[in-house]
């Protein structure tokens, strides 16, 4: 869209300063503003829409699962598990825009990490993802997911089974 198109409203810095509450209400309602300074477009103000599904994600901040996973995994491990290059990961993470497949994988990985965190600290979760698994022919979870995969396929199912097994193994047996 070009500045001044019918769906965008022009405002000045002065209007922004004095009508902030009104502008915020209009942003919430979906209005897009073009901020002008010295008769030239300076910035675009647009609402950040919360995504209800991965395909609707349009915000320019990384989705919450991505932020959580970055705290645990390094960029190399995370990009490998997501099936993208490190440079693609860096660009997409900074822009907060991922493909639907990557968003689905982020959500899947976030669920698995959340489950593991219910019974082990984050440092052990990372070790668990990096440890070779006999069920995966000696591969780590990270290496296992470093091939194209879908959240509903065999690759993902094996990871879910291993997470559930880890939870079962960590659950203390009741005393007789």
C-alpha cells in the first residue's frame, strides 16, 4: 500500500501526541496510520494482530514458542530441527515471520520442551535433545529432526513417544 491509500490514514506527529488515546482505539479497531513529519511519510503504525493459528501469524515479533526455544537451543540446533538454514532462521526470527510449516514445527517443539520441563530442568532438557537415542538408531533428537518432517509424521511421532517415555521414567513409583 502506498502512503495515503484509502485504508491508511495520514497523521502528523502533533496529532499523534495530542490524540494518542483516540489513535490507540483506532489501532485496536484495525486502522493503519501513516505518520508524516515535515510533509514526508516517516512511519507506518499498524495493529499487531494476535495469531489464532500459525497461518494467521502476521506480527513482526517472533512467536512465543520461538522466543522460548531460543533460550534453550542455539541457532544452529534450532534451525536444523526446523529444517531451515541458520541465515534463514536469523532473518525470519528478526522479522517475526515464519512459514506455516516452521510455525507448526516451533509449536510442536515448544510442546515437547514444555512437557519435558515439567519433570526436568532446562539444562537437562537440552542434554536430552542432544543425547543419542537407541530408538533413533543412535541419533540425537536434534539429528533425527534435521531432515524434512511434518508434525503429524513418523519423525514427530517418535519424538513424542520418547518424551512420554522420559516422563514415565521420571515418575516415581508409588510405595507398596
